[in-house]
C-alpha cells in the first residue's frame, strides 16, 4: 500500500509557471534570474497558503540549476535540481522562526554563512515566519543581512509584515503576494480532479473556493476531506453537508417571507434549519452575507464583487429587483446588531427568532416612517379635523386721534390726544344654539381679547390725561438734592445687598449743566459696576428729581486717590495693626509666642 500524500504537498509547484495566481511575482523573479540582477535579500509577505514558501524554494532551486532554460526556469534534471527535489541539497537551509526565534539561533545561522558552498553557486537561507523573531534576534541579524557574502542569499517569508523592524524592511526587496481568486482556485482544483480521476461538480468546487477565502492550501485540504467523505464523487449537496454550509435556497425563501411579511413561514423555515443542526449565529451570518450579495446586484458597476456560485448569479439578480435598497440596508443593520449581541443572549433561539420578527415587519416599519399618516391594511386612519367655524367679533367704534402742534420756542414735546366714544357695555344679542365645543372656545377667546383691548384703551387714555399741562416741568439739577438722591439710591442697593453699593459711594459727583452731571471713578472695576447699574440709577434720579432729561457720565481718573467710606469694615490686618497701636503688648506677646496670624 502506497503512503498517502496530501494534495497540498503532492501538487506543490516545482516551476514558476506552475505557481497559481502570482504571475506578477514569478515574472519578476524569472527576469531577475535571466538578467543576473538578483538581490541579496528578499521578503515575501502575504496571506497564508498563497505560495510564499513555494516561490522561495523554486527561486533557491532555479538560481543553482546547472542548465536553466531561456525563460529562467530550472531544468529539474541536473544534479542540483535532483538533490533539491529529493531534499538532500546542502546549498539550501530552511529555518522556522516560529520555533527558532532566539538570538542563539540567529547567531548559529550567521556562523554558517561564513562557509562557501561546496557545489553550486549560491547558498540560500529561507527563514519562514520571520516576524516571530525577537527584537534582539533581529538586531543580531542586521549586519549580516545588510552585507552578506556574495554567495549568500536570504529569503524571508511572513504573513505579518507590520511586525518586522523597519531596519530589516529597508535591507530587503519586498514582494507582496495577493489572495488567489476563486476562478484560479477552481481551475487548479479541476486540474487535480482530472489527474486523480475524481468526478466533481463545478458548483461544488466553487463552494470550496469560497470557503478557502483565497488560500489554495486550505482549498486542497478541503478537497481531500470531501473526496474521502464522498468516495471520489464530489457534488454541490455533499459539499454543503460536509462543510456545514446552509444552502442558499433557504436564504431566498427567507427573503421572500420578509418581503411579503410572512412571519409564520419564516419561523417554520428557521425551525427546519434548526433541526438540521445549524446554530443561530451561522444563520444570522449567512443571511447577512446573502443580503450583502443582493445589495451588490442592485448596481451593475459593482457586480464584479459578487462571489457566489455561477448558477445562482441570475437568481441573485432577479431577487435584487424585488427589494429596495432601503429595505436591504435596514435588514443588514438588524442582522449585524443581532449577530453582535448573540453571544450575550441566554436564549439563542429566541434571539434569532426576534431578529426574524424584526425583518418580517421591516417593510411595514419603513412605510410608516416614510408616511406616518397613511398606514397599510387598515392599521390606522387619518385624523379627522373639524371644519373651521366663523367667529363673531364685537363692533368697535373708530378712534379719533388729534395731534396738537408744537408752539414756537417751546421746550415741551408734542402731545398725543386720543378721543373715543364709549364702547358698548355688552355684546349685542349673539347666540348660536347647539354650538360645538370648539365654537364656544373661540367665542370665549374673542371675549377675552376684547376685554383686554378695553383695558389697553383705558390705560392709554389715562396716560394721555396724566400727561396734561399740570405735570411738573424738568427741574434743573441742584448739588445738595443730587447728593441726597444719590445716597438714597445707594441705600437701596445696600438693602438689596448689591455689590455695586461701595463703588457708588466712592464716586464723586460734579454737576456739568442743568440736566447732566459727571461721576468720577478711580479704576476699571468701579467703572464697570456703575455702568452695569447706570440705567437703573438714571431712571431713579429722573423720577426723584422730576427731570426727564437728566443724564450722567462716568469718567475715570487714574491717579485719583480712592475715597474709602467711613463705615467700610476693616480687614483682619488693619484690625491687628489698630490693636497693636492701642495696646503695644499684644505685638510683644505675638513675638514671644512666635505666633503666625492668618490675615
């Protein structure tokens, strides 16, 4: 019985042309070999299972080949190629940095670099998973990597380039490997199936390629498992069963239930899925991916992003015409939130069913949000608005306005005289039998407005009558009266505990003319306090001194001495100084006891 070799090893590429999906890398390496422009250090980085280590081995074999082809490929016939294929070549050294990541391991490698190759032109050192090296190991490797012997070539491979020191990156030629596309993976799997005489449906191979997520090694491992499971007959259905993937048909049915708001159908469908052993998080994740594919099909520009089985593409396109983008985006939000909170839920099934309930009523919720006044299926009706009812107004007689012209050389202002007839005391007979509550409310509102209008009329009339010729004229300012009223205003501020009172006290007044005076202040703080209360002080003085033209100005004198009122309370320091002046022994007592006073 022959020993079984997994497909990933059995069909590992031996030439650059057989590498799958990395033509931009292999072409560059072949041209460098043909033109003899090889660098002394290479860095191969990219996802797992895309051919980094394979390309490193092919490069190591090709540069030592004794009879290379014109295209820069190894002959696989010479002694160097034969020894390499058999794994006994002395010119190729591989180091797994995941398990040999210490400084001592790197130092041992550096010691080996000193010895020239016994046969062949180059000694190649392949360091896999180089990002696992410690910082000290990287530092020990720097000098050798920068200036190696002419016969030494280093090939570093990693899946996480960001973890490598910048000093290492600057010393290497960097090659970025990309994920292998689904089409390239399917094509490679078909070639292997033909060689192994395996009957495989293309749809099943496409599912394997999707599940591998661009990793060819994973795709080959999955193929080996399914071939063993199906005894060499690979189909779409048994591939789904082996990979524990839910058939897309279930998702199409869930979408139909969501569009027609068939909650019972959706719950029964989920019950069927649950009986087959699929967990709720798998259903939520799979349905999210399905909705995403439906949303991609809405726009032809991004149709290339659709990664599904070819036989289902037309079905996805037809399904995308049924659902609106708003509905699909809302469904994605619900599914994403449910998937995030799935682990925290105690009742997993109820959590998944709640997400399905939200999805089934999502079209109705979107419709209500778009037009809240028009509900579907008789759920709600528009509000009934009563028709407007005419409101009765009271007859108001016009107001006659007479303006008395100004006399020449008269200091008094023009007077406004309003004469009006007496308003009717009561409303005329106004009754409407069987009025609605709204009409009664409007009638009461009208009556209230009319009564308020009447009060305004009386007030205006009273103000006009008060402004008759008997009112006192503007009296000139007198110094004694001004100071008296100023002090009275200060007493009002003190009773209100207003902090502006001391500033008004410190101000000095000086009469400028019959209708104005100046308040002199000594600093900005005093100026601001008086300005804040200036309007109130002016109004008070005008009323008390019977002069509506009275005005005062605030002037700041910088070098003016501050007048401290007599009743201003002393500070703690001033009180102590006053006590020591009167009783000198207090100061002596303080010095003897070495007291420190808190002023």
